[in-house]
């Protein structure tokens, strides 16, 4: 079984990387394969609601940034972790653009798979960013894996996240819980509902 971790920080070796590495290391100890991908620092497009991806399922119509390269790894993963620094109480905007386009164009690849979000901050705003990262998981019927606390790690200067003893423990506990869920289900996605979607609009 394999967990895909997305480092949504523009700093490849920053504190978000440290948090995800702590989790990945624990997963590997428990016999779960991991792969960590970095969104990089190049420009990322936002979704323009063109719906062109409906004509080419599995990929966003824009193929000139990191989105489709990360999206292409979803089929080979049994679970997903998304980590982000906190900017103005929110996740990194480039990461949100990737997640929104990826889930909209390739949602079938994540539906029912366990997921977790990780927020890394200097001082405040982590809970709001953490909630924002979790919301797409719930829309995709993805079981949200929990830990002993919200998945938050603190650190401002490079490397300080490793000094957050409770944060590192939270990452290891999160890894333990994700591994237990994957092993209990054999890596099979949650079945969800058999009912067809019944969308409801409020403007008549």
C-alpha cells in the first residue's frame, strides 16, 4: 500500500517538509510505501470553470504546470496527505489551485481513499487553514484520518518544526492511524453511497 504526500510549500526543505517527513518515516516503519511530491515554485493556474476536463477525464485542460503531473500519481496511491504552510490564516494559494483542479478533473482517482491535511504555521491561523484543506476530502467521500490533536505543526525559521515535540508526535500518531486504517481495509477505498447524485439549486 502507498501514501502520496503533497508538499504544498514553496520551500522544498522548509517546515512543511519536516512535518511530512516525520509522518512518511513512521509510515515506512509500519510497512507502508510513501512518495512525497513538491508543488515547486513555478506559476500555477487557477481553475477557470471551462469544464474542458469533462471531455478528457483524468486531466485538467491546462497542462503547463504541476497539476496534471501530481494528479497522475493519484491512481497509484491508496491514501493522500496534503501539507501546507499558513498564509493569512489560509493554505498556500498555489496549493489550493492544484487541489481544486486536481479533484475536479480527476476526482474518481481519490474518491473513497483515506486522506489527511497538515497545517504548519508560525503562530496562528492553522486551525482555519486545516479546516480549508479538509473540506475537499469530505466532498470526495474520502475518510478523514485523525490524530491525537489537529494536524498542526509550529515553526517559523527553517528547521524549527523539528523542535515542536508535540507536533512531531502528532505526525507520528497520524501515520499510525492511517496505516491502521489502510491495513484494516486492505487499501480498498470506502464504498460511499450507491445513490445517484441529487444536486439541488436554490434559485428557481
